[in-house]
C-alpha cells in the first residue's frame, strides 16, 4: 500500500464501523468472579474471554510460573533447536501427549504458528488443502503460505468435502477444520470428515483450540471419541481453557519428527519461556483433577441458552461456551457493546471480516468462574438491548 493511502484507508474502515480498538485492563478484581477493572476505572464482568475453566488467574498456576522463573529466568533465550528447549518443555510435551492419547506432542509459541507450521510441513506445492469455509484465519493462512491449492467446502458439510476429495484425483494432502468453531460455537462433523480423509489418504488436521479442556467425558475435546488414527494431527492451544499461553501439535512419533525438521514457525523462533510451560503443567493437572470446572461451565452454558430462548434472543445453535448473538450489522453490534459496557459487562462486538457481512454479532463466552446471578443478569440486559436495536436487526 502506498503511504498516501494510509489515511483514506483508515477513514474508510472507520466509516464502515469496522475500526478495531483495544481496551486496556488495569487489573483483575475478585479473582473467582473474573471481574476486571477497565482503563476508565470501572469494574466489569467479563463475558468475552476464552478462559472457559476459570484458570487464567488461579494462584497455584501463577505460583508455578513464579517459581520456575526464579529457577530458569524469564526467557528461553533461543529456539528449541539451539539452547531454548528445557526440562519444563520436555515434561509438558510428554504430559500433553498422554492427555491427548498421542505418541508425542510438540510445543509452539502460538496456535497461529502451530497451524502455519503443520500445513506448511504436510502440504506441498501443487497439492490440495481442503478447509471448512468458517475455519480460523490461521488455518486458511497456513494453506495460502504453503503454496498448495486451497479449496474451501461448505461449513460443516462433510458431503461437500467428500465431493471435493473425489475431484482432487488423489492430490488432496490435507483436510483441515476447527473442532469447535470460534465465532459460531458449533462442532465440526469430525467422524464423517475422518472417514472421507482416510478413504482419500489425506491428513485430517483438527484445530481443537476451543474444545480441549471443555468437551468430552474427560475434557479431551471434540475429538475425544475418535482414535488417534482417525485424527492423526491434533492442534491445541494453551491460552484458552488451560489459562496459560502457547500451543501444541500432537500425533505420531513420525509426524512430530517431521515437524521438527520442516515446520518453519517452530524452527525459526524463540522457544516459549520455561515458566509458561511450568504454569501450563499445573493448569493441565488442575483441569484433569477438578472435573467440576468443566461440568460447571457447561451447566452455565445451558442456563444461558434456556434463559436466552425464553427471552427470544437470536442466539445461534451452540452447545459450547461460545454463544453468538447475531445482530446483523456492525453499527448494531457496536451499539450493543457500548450499552453492555455501560451496564457493567464486557462483551465484544465481532464484525467483518472476522464474520461474514450480515453476520455481525456479540460473541458471549461462559466460564466456570461465572455465577448464576451474573449469567441471569446478562440475559436480562441483553433482552433490553436487543429490543432497543430491533430496527438494526432487520
């Protein structure tokens, strides 16, 4: 972009109500209820984060990070392949492999980097990468950067994916999908996709960032009922249900070894600090031991949905803690966000291009740290706001 186009481009983004603005958090108050103090000094109830199990501010996790920092320092100082791979990294990878039922796991600094690394390593130029139309941007960018041919099937439609696989004449290397879709909250048809990928000898890559720790009898996510053979490449993030930071890929020994050799975002970046790995190990331990957290967030999700339905709120079909309330315009979503802020709630408006135009929404997320009263009050407030924005909704 030419320098002279910066100002008019920003003005046009503002005109369309698409400008993104950050909110600066002063600190966290009443740790158990996830109340936050915003930049203006007001205390808000947070219904916008991905802290599904309420672990992000757990004192034992913070203590594990602090103790490790005193021992190993704040940074890793190099990539994993130089001198940055430590004993906390090694232990966490082993524990993540055991948790997910895979032979090995490999840590990445972010989920974005994990998806870029996986697809770049598995898809060669000229091959096909098939992806759900509503996949996370990192999966889409991974395919684009790999040089492979990106094809996008209809959302959560395994028949359309199978049709594309048939057309690929054995050139499809990867089928990639979110496990839980981050903006809609619905779950991918993984069993059908796994069968289609297996028939056509393509890798199935599942990014279960929003499922791990939350879904499944044991919290192993949307893939818990499928075998490692059916889902050979599992990507997970550590900054959502586990309340820490970073990401990982789990799979066979050979897969992980290939990623170490070929995944550029793994090879050419500084390793995650060991204190972060130590904190994540403690979070993983707590998440497995305290199953009530998973049970509670799902119970609060159902409570929210029942109340929303009784109020006639336009929430999408989702059984996960991600509850989208579609408003249909950027101006309407921003207006509702502003009114919720005034009422003491932090709920973020999601606009294009993150969601398709006409699908602008409030993305409401539940946590085990919420109370029933907070959920009920939110629904009451949403009902009032939705009514005021009824003309915008049409």
